[in-house]
C-alpha cells in the first residue's frame, strides 16, 4: 500500500524533476486518454451518423465533448487545462518541449466502442510515427541508420478507466500474429464494411489493418510506455505491444481477506465516501457492458462477435459471483495500490473513488512515480 496526500507547495518542482527524467528517456509525446461516458459520443448516435455524414459527425462530436467537459470538469476526465499544466510543468525541467495531447474516443461502454478507440489510437500513433520519421530524415544531414536510435521514439500514454482497456486492445493488435489480427478484423468486419459491399464506410479500420501488416512501418519502432488509472480488469495485455506497463488503483485493504483484494460485499454508504477505494474499478468487469443502439444492427452484431472473441475464456458465472472474487490487480504489468488521502466528501467530486486520478492535484505524484518506475527518476 502507498498512502499519499497532495503536496501543493512542491507542485512545480516535482513536475520539473519528472520532466527532466522524461527528457533523458527521450519521451517524444504524451497522450491522455479518458474513460467511459466522458467522450465525444456517449450514446453512439454520432458514430452511426459518421457513416453518412462524417463532417457533420466530427463537428457535433467536438461540440459534445465541450459540453461533457463543462459539466464533468476533472472528475474522471482529462481536460485541456490538465494537459496544459502537465506540458508546462514537465517542460520546465526538460531541455525540449514534450507535447501532451488529448485523445478522444466515443466512450461507450461496450467492446466495439473500445475496439474502435484502439483502431483510432493506432492510427494516431502511426501518424505521429510518420511525423517523427520525417523530422529525423528531413532537413538534417544525419545518417538515418545512426539517427534512428538517437531521436525520441518513446511515447507515454496515460489512460483512465476503460481507456486502459482501449490500450490493452492496442497492445493485442500490435503484438498479435497475422492469424490473430485477421480474427479480430473479421469479427468486427460488419461494423466498418456494409453487408454485400466491398467498400468500407469507416476507412480508418481498413487503413489500420493494412499498416499493421507492414512490418517496416515507423509505428513498429515506437516504444510505448503505458499507464492506467482505475482500469477495470477486462482484457489481457500483449507484452510484444508495449515497453512498460504500470497501473494505479485507489485501494484500502478490507478488514477481512487478502490485503490486495477489494471489499466484498459492496456497501453503498461506504462507496459514497470512497472509504474502501475505487468501487467503479471493482465492478467494471466482464458482464457490465451496455448494449449498443438496438437499431444499429451492424454495430450490435460486431459487439456480439467481439464478446465471443475477447472474452471467450471468461468463466460463465454470474456477475455477482465474479464480484465476490474482489480482484483488484491485473496479471500483467506493475500495480500500485494507492491510498489517496484528502478525498472530497461529495460523491460527484470523486465518483465512488474512481474520478480522483484525473485531478491536477495528483499530477506531480503520478509523474514522479512514473519517472521512478519507468525511467529511473532523478
């Protein structure tokens, strides 16, 4: 257990020290990825609209995300103010700018939404990889063979809640062999390709499928360092798809049982004050998905097929039985069970212990721990 309290006095100093570590490790960029219900298409309506009017869908998505940010703020949500503070603080200790960017996905609570998020994130990382490659091979006269290891190629990705499961799917796609990738795209094919037609109405899926088959693509040279915050245990991770993996989970040991287990049974009154840790991380396991829009038959079918593929080995037992296991710690990566102190008493400020990770007051602590675990700290 790691009990911590926010330290406002050393806020800037701690970020600067972490920034120096990130700089030495040659972190090229940082992405912050939100979780469920705080994205740009919570209901899935705009996803379906994008098949026919992608421009209108994108415009409405941007407006929708602004509304979500206005109401939720930093409660379980990464904001522009968060990334601005992070970029400025880390940059104070680095010798170069380390851009911090937001990555948005629909945030629906189902397999196909997280799979679509993973596809779009891979497309974004591929774009970044090409950008870094063009800078390396651009106006400078360096020998490409020598500069390949000298330029920043390390990407740090922060993901809250089911945004972490988007990352898990990214590692599976990057680390899978051709057969496994084909199984994934075949299961989801009706989502991005209409029936009885060879064309696709979501071209990013076809583009990512092709670039994943290209072993020489610059994407393959990126080193991905992954950090999750309160991510429910759903999918496995493929070690071939990442360099480092770290999990932060708000946790307080139960009076009975293993120290690393979540409390069982759940108590609503205690959850209101997050007295036992992150309750949403505990309950967001297999069996808690929301069904896609019933009228979106292609999306519904793809989600059903992905369920059979991604969770084929999940024990066929009731959700209540699975909750009684109280599993907090995933099998892959390093997990930090953190007892966050000084939590606001109002439930809407911490969302049953799940919405506190994305608040700026914890930013120095998280940056410092990541620097120590991944890059050797100061």
